C-alpha cells in the first residue's frame, strides 16, 4: 500500500478553485466518476454546477463565509489542515479526529491573472487586487505534501490526471506523477511571485540606470516562448524564454529576439539565436545603413554604406570565406537589390527591421534561410547619421544607457550561466563620447579619418577580447579577436586585411601592454590607432607611434568582452 492509499475506503475529496477554467468540467467529471467529493469556490463552483456536478461550497467546510470582498475564502485550518496532514503520522491523524477534519487529496488551483492584468495596463489598486493570496497558499501546501496530495495548476496537465483516474480510480495517481506535478506547482508560484515583484518594482519607480548596485536577490520572471531546434550541439535540447518583466505592450525593440517575427526558414537553433543576438546588438547601434556578418558570435564582416545593398556588399567582401553559413543583420529594410545579394550565398539567418514584398519573394527561393524581422531601437532607425569630421560630428554611432527594473527582470543586466549559477553585470552600454578622447601623439589624426575611428571603436567593443579591428572607408577590413595575446590579435587583423591595411584605422578594446602591437600595425600600413590607454607603458607605446608616424587617440574607456 502506498502512502496515498492510507485510509482506503473513505470518500476522497478534491478542492477545485481556478481562474483559468479551461477543462475544469472534464477534470470534475473524472474526479466524480472516481468517487471524489468536489469542493469549490465562487466562479469555479458555478462552472462545475452548470456542468451538472454535485459540489460542496468551501464555506461549508470552514463554517466561515467569504469575507473582505473575497480576499479570505480558503485561508482556514479546515482547508490547510486537511491538505497538509501526513497520513503516516499518528499525531496528525489525531489532530484531524480532534477537529473533525477530512483529508483533501487533490488540489486543482491556478491563480488570478495578474500578468494579464499588468500587461493590459492595470495599475494601482486595480492591479493590487489581482495579487492572489489563498491560491498560492493552497498550491504550496499541496505541493509540499505531494507524497499524499495531488496538486495540478495547469489545465494542460489535466489529461494525465484524468487518464490516471480512469485507469486506477481514486488511488490511481502515481507517486511519480504527484512528484512531477508538485515541481511544476512550485515553478508556477515562483514565476507568479516574480511577475508581481517586477510589476510592483516598476510601479514604485525602481528602475535603475547603468551602474546601479546589483540586487541582493535577483528575480527573473521568464516564460518559455518556443522550443528550439537544438542547443549548441544537436544532442542538446534548448528553448527560448522571454522576460515577462517587459510587458508585450512595450516597444518591439525592447522585447528582443524572443519577440522577433520569423518570415520563413527552418526552426531556429540555440546557436542561431546567439549569433543573431551578436549581430543585432552591433548593427542596431549604427545609424547609417549598415550590415554585420557574424560567425560563431564573432563579427566576420561589418560595413556602412549609402544603402543596405552596398553596406552588405562591403561587409561580405571583408571576409567572403567566413561569411559562408553565417548570420547577417541589417539596420534597414531589405529591398530587392539587397535580397538578390543575400540569396546569392549560403546564409543561416538574415535579420532586419523589415523586408519588402519583392525582397521576400526573392528570399523565399532559399527555403531553409531563416528570415527574421524586429524593430530597431530609436537611435538606429532614423536617417540622421552624418559624416562627423571630428568629435563634434554625429558619426555612425547611436546608443545610450538602457534602463530597467532593479532586481526584477533581465532588462539592463547581462546574465550568463556558469556551473551552479549565473554571473551578473551591468550591460556595457556606455555611449561613445569622442569629445572626451585625447590625442596622445605628435601626429594628429586626419579629419577624414574620424568616421572610421568612430566606426572602428564601436565595432571593437562587440568583439571577444583580446580584440583588434582595422577599418577603412567605413568597412572592417581586418578582425583579430578572442586571442590570448594582444599582439597576436593585431597580427591576425593585419594579415586578414592585407593591402587594405594601408592607411587604415586600428581600434583595440583594451590598452597595449607593450609597443609591439602598434609596431606590427604600422608595418602593415595602419596610420591611426584608437585605444583606451591606462598601461604603465603608455608612454613607450606613444613613443613608438611618434617614431613610426602613427597618430594615436586614447578614449579612457576599456571594453573587454569575454
């Protein structure tokens, strides 16, 4: 005899109180057929009674009417004592006998639709009344006592319970099923509380700018939006989750890739989304028409141009080998000309703010190509980017500090999983401030190099460290990234650029610890270097630049990305 069979022969009792009433009549019928007495509240009782089922009002158990406008209905020992009693404890059974309690063996509860109300615009006291108290208490009590009590919170789980009842009667719900349902119940209440914390935090004005202290307790209300084709490898399962702390009514760009619209192509994989995220983060902060190609989360081509077709052509030509099978993001609507160029090579994913009907027809010829659309942030969606000639110019860079809830949701935080937990940091979203850059060398950068300096600096902060990028005419001609030695990253970028390194601008995500990096760059033809500075050998590096006739600017800001 299992623990759940204790007291076999008695009448079993089920408590049903649900906000989401999908399938509740079917569950009620199956319970009644298995010999359960049904106990219920309010609207659920009415729905069950309308289905022709006999139902006991919960106040008949408690001997106490609902009060405080319905805030208190089930918060009573006659309910919680009946749920939490351990059937193998004599003292618990004695308490039941002393107080005339009868076991509640199944609890079917789901909660007030707080998330729906919040995302629908409810505020203040209206939103407050959507916070469920009795429901979570019953769910947690039943889940804690899962060796004896079945708890079901999701109508999608009703069929499994109904099947168990039909096959085994009142005692047919297995220990394995009860344990699994209990785990889902705790996840249900944890998510619910996380959404409430996010909503109240935002209502209270607890939104922080970059640099706020990380919270003592991080609450992440994440809702699965889709399964993915596979994880980093085909043998790994994966899914994508959206941050429920960002209401679906927020601007589309704030919702991120989980809200992107897929127009065509195969199911997305984990790697597709990682690469798409890397490409989109970069291209969506550039103001002129731009294209970025990414392979294994590393940009292998990036360029601006007068139109999206030319921007893509220049990005593609930066490394026509690595782009094969890559991900391409553009910050302009894909037109017919751009679509023909994209369809001419094998790509995994194309991401843009839109696709014209003519372009969509062309891309449809690549049936497996995944085409995604999503809105751009405001800084990248206009055509107001200019050719800044020095710090006063607008340049190709948009951006600014993002804001988000402190301690609730993912907005404003960079979260990465590690063994046993996650690492948390501010987003590296400081705006580029060329007016604070300092020319450290005798040579001054030519005025026509400023656009390339800004573009190079913006690109290098998106590369994995150690990172070097060479730019010429608003196009990345050489990229060295994820190297353990900075001079090796320079060698990689210069070798890739070849003749295009002549007269190019070089950007480094962190300081040069020795002069060798700028010496290799100058030998390749680089004429301007942008770097943070801050090394104890800064002067040696500056002296090397002066000796080689290279102009160097120091930004004062490092951008490691590991």
